[in-house]
C-alpha cells in the first residue's frame, strides 16, 4: 500500500513511494496491494486554515495539470474544517448528541483554535463538488483527520458537548491538542466521527485511502517528543490499541 502522510504548516506538494503508518485502504481488496503503483501526491493542509471549494478546485486543477495522481486533503489538523449533513453521534450504551449540536461544537472549536475570517467549515454539498471535480480530473482524494494529536478544535468541541476531561494530562499539565487515551467516552466520540468520515469518503468513488494522521502525541505537555514519553511511561500500548481500533473502522 502506498500513501502519504503530511505534517506541513499550510500546503505543499510531495511525492511519496513508501507505505506509512496511519494510512488505510477504504474498501480496496487486499489482492490489489501488489498492483498499486507509486503515487505522486499533492497535499493541502485545509485543517488549520479554511480553504473554500473554489480554492480547492484550483488546487485540483493545478495538481492534475502537473501530473499528480492524488490529492491529500487534510481536513482535521488542529482545526476540523468539514462537517457532514448528518453529524449525529450516538455512543453504544452511552450518550447521544444531535447533528446540530455536534456541528455547533465543532465550529466553536475551530473558532477557539483559529477564527478564520474566510469561513469555518466546508459543508457536505461543497465536499461533494470537490470530490466530483477530482474524479473528473482523474485524481484520487486521500482525506486526513488527525488523531490522537492535533485535535485542538475537537477537544473544545467535546467540552462543549459535556464530555469531561477529554484532553491528555500529565503532572498538572493538560494538552490543548491531544486526546486522553484513557478517557473512554472521548475515544468513543472520536471513533464515531472517524467512522462517519470514513464511510462518506469510502462511498464517494474518489477515495481509496483514509489517513488518520498520528502526527504527534502531547508534545505541548512533554519537553521530549510525546511518543518517547509515553513509551517510557508505559502508555504507548494504549496508542497501539487505539490505532488498531481506527484501522478496523477504516
């Protein structure tokens, strides 16, 4: 499997020819793994900063004209800039939230992270048009919703919805961007959203791969990179379990 993983500030293009952790095929038969050719991927960080559908059309055309095979569309990266028509979340054996409540909470989270003057989120109708343009130009779209880190807006959204202490903390320091892997309700909520997004993109006809990022863990809490810290304190296995759960969803 070949895919791309990006940790840019805004947007740039890069060609990847190796498989990376946190990217999984959406409904692609395993027998195709040996047939997949190297991809040339143009990656756009539309999570931290809002990009309109028209701007994404221009990027898609630019990439297609220059021979790229794929667009990686980073929608969840500190901010979360895309909502589906139905954002209802119901946790098994737990609480549920209406679609409007979840949308409002996500938009509040985006404003808390960066109140972009251009807009807050793309709608499903706008994303439908973006994906249709990519298909027309012969490009695949790899969506990226980053977790368990780079979740600033989602952590605020969870608090808005009444989920208690969703963020990771250690020694009286609380992360503003990383979910607590021991908070069952916060993890269930996050997985429910990933399920919604993976289902949408998987059925779109434009996406073969979904990237859940795994671009960092609580670097704002630890002086060392967070991955090293949770390996030392024994909590890395919690991430492995979470990653496997997302793999199963995708």
